[in-house]
C-alpha cells in the first residue's frame, strides 16, 4: 500500500485492462491473475455488484480471519433495499438505517461499504467517503479495518495511498480515481466544506449531540445520488437523533408517511417480549448462532437477570430496546398510551388547575394546566419557556432539539440570556382570561419576582405555594401514577413534556413516601413537576368543598 514519505513500500505493477463496455473507457488495474474482478462480471444488477465486491473482501480478525466475507441473507435484504434502482437506474434511497444489537458483524459491513463507495462498484470520480463516529477512537476503528482489508487485497491495495496520521485514504487510479476517504468524529473542530458522496455513521445511538449528523446530512445536496447510511443500536431515550430516525422509519413501514428516500431495517425486541427468552434474543440479533455467540448472550442474560442494574444495559445493547440507564418513574409504554389528542380550542372557558415550576434564570420553566372531564380523566395543556440566547448550546447540552420545538410552537423562547418573569406573568394573565382557572400551585423558587410582575400588570390569579418535599409530593405522584396507569391523562404526545417524563426518577423516605428527585434525574423534569402540582391542586380544591360535618366523620 502506498504510504507517503520515507519507508513507503513500492507500488505494485498494474497488469490488466478494465473492460471498457462496463464503466466507460478502459482503465489499467492491477491483477493477480484475474482477468475480470467479480464485481465487474457482465450481467450483474447493481446490488449484485455490491454483494460481489463485499464477498471478495478478506476477513481480517476473529475466528474467521483469512477467509472471505459471506453476505448473509439478512444482510442481503438490507443491501437490496438500499441499492434498488428505478427504471432510469437511479437509486431512490438517500438515507438508510440499520438498527440491531451489538456484535452482529457491524465493523466488517461498515468497512466493506466504505470501500465499495470509495473504489468499488459504487465509487464515483472525485467522490468523498466519510466514516463518522462519536469520538476519535471509534472513527479510527473503521479506518483501521479498511486499511487491514486493503493490506490483504492486492488489487485494491495497488490503487490507493494511505495517510495514517490523518486517517485518510486516496484513490490514485482506476474506478473512483481522485476519491478520498476520511474518518470524522463528533469532536472534530470543523465539519464545514464537506460534499459527501457516501457517509456511514457508526453507533449514532450514543452520539452526545447531533451536529455532525446534521452537517453530513445537509452537505449531501451537491451530489447527484448520495447515500447516508447509519448502522447503530437504539439510543437510550426518545429525543436522540437515532430515535428520531427509527421512529420515522417505523412510520414509513406503517404507511403513515410516504418517503422513498428513507429506508429502515430494524432488528429489536418488543417492549412486551420476554427478555430472557432465546426467541427474543434472535429478534434483535440476526447473526445469533452464526458469528454472534449464543453462549455469550446466555452469559450476559444470566448476569442481567441476577443484577437489576445490568438489565437496562442488556435490554439496550443486546435486545436493541430503547431503555434508559435508570429506572423511570413512569414506564414509557404507559406514558405513550396516554398520548391521545387534545382539542385545545375546546378547552376555552373550561375549569382548570395549574402547576408552575419556575426555573433558575437560564433553565426550563414549565406551566401546566389540567382540565378534568366528566369521566374522571384530564386534558393536559403544557407551556414551556427558555431564554433564546445560547439555545443551540443548551440543545447540545441536554441532547434535545429545543430550537426545533420552538419552531413548532411547543416552546417559547424569551429574548435574552435569562427567563423574564414578566413573560410568565403575562402568560398566566392570558390563561386566566381564556380558561376558568381555579388555582395555580407554585414552587416557591423565585416566586417574589413573579408576584412583582403580576402586580405590575394588575393581575391577581389564584396562586398558592406547593411544597416540594415528601409530604406534598407523595399524594401528587400517587395520583399521577394512577391516572397514567389507567390511561386517563391525555397529553397529546407533547415531546417536551415527554422529555421531562422520560427523565424523571423518584426518591423515597423511610415511610415509603416519594418525591421527584431533580438531582438524581438524567435531565430536565420541570414539566412533570408542574403536572404533579396541577393534579394535586385539583385535590386540594375538592377537599375544601367537603362539608365540615363530613370532614369530621372522615377524621
């Protein structure tokens, strides 16, 4: 392989002509006695050429080292979906996602596809091929695997120049001449100026932020037929970019969305599957019993079954389930079951109760109203506020798309660097004019600033303090938990409120009373705190309406 600088090994002589009828003018390419390389055989379809290329690549590590890759039927299905062409020979798919559990042969497939687009049948002149990962070490693994394959494949090796210190490969001759490969990581100093023809993103599910993915996705516009391929296990939470891709792909599969440019192949266990069943393991591990060790999965399952702390990791990495590292206060499936649509226009004039969780000056403030119905259920109307300054950095820090939610009208961005209590006061005043607000429970944090602003605009809403300790929060959480379990809390699938619910964990006192623990939660929970206070405010109102004689009997 050509290495620049002293010590570079000599370039191997070139020996045969690439057939001119396949890829334009004849080009001289090295041969080890093969007149035509397998992927250049006449009569092959586009996906046949890709498969032929991959199956000519050597396996460089593990028990199968020294043999050639064999594309399995499940891998072939994924490739056929990606490289299917229309009548004009155009490949409609621009974004392809393969999600499965760890250790299912991802590294070899990632490296093989990178080489296929760099100097194989999918290469184009002066193409740009990138392997993206979350850090330098991960991105370097793909580069190292590609280099190891090239070292063991003399025909391909003769056509490239490798620059190891910058993790870069250049194609110097043959099909794809002038193309380059580079390994990128999310911590790279710059991601501008790219024009990728092919990008493969490894383990997007653990990406700390989304800017590298977005940069690569938006940079493809300069190419005629680019492809962005993601191969990853699921992310742990719903707000990650990997979760967005999986959910979008599932909507396409369900017929809810039509988008021929996007394809998802998903291998994962359902939420109600038995995690300890081998049948469940096979759903998430297509290579199980092949090059994915069944014995190893049995060992991991045995450990996870005995250690509750290991179960979350087992579900995420081995069963490819979207499971947080901590145990949620509210199970995702139950929260989702309460996502019925809310007719917000019909709430006007109805009785409601509110909860207000004022934040520190730079954090999320939540104001949530609940509207009881005649069947014992509640419609939920949440309002959220953040300072506009630094919203991109805060989105990266919390790993959620605050800027997108703001554009969708789900989050109010307040000009400046801090949350202006005047905006909150005006919102409360407007709510009192629109709805029949009975009571708003509030956390005492920064309440004096809000009261001053309410006085300034002449508003006198029915507000009262609400303690954040075990005594006040325990019955509020019990009520919310019961309503969620009975699917009587319609929140309309609001993603900001869902984000708060997914982060919430509780702590318990010796008597078994619970409260939401902000210091132990994995992210913002302000919306769920406000919701709990609103529901508790309803109970306080009802308690006040009980006649004195009945209250005495109840004692």
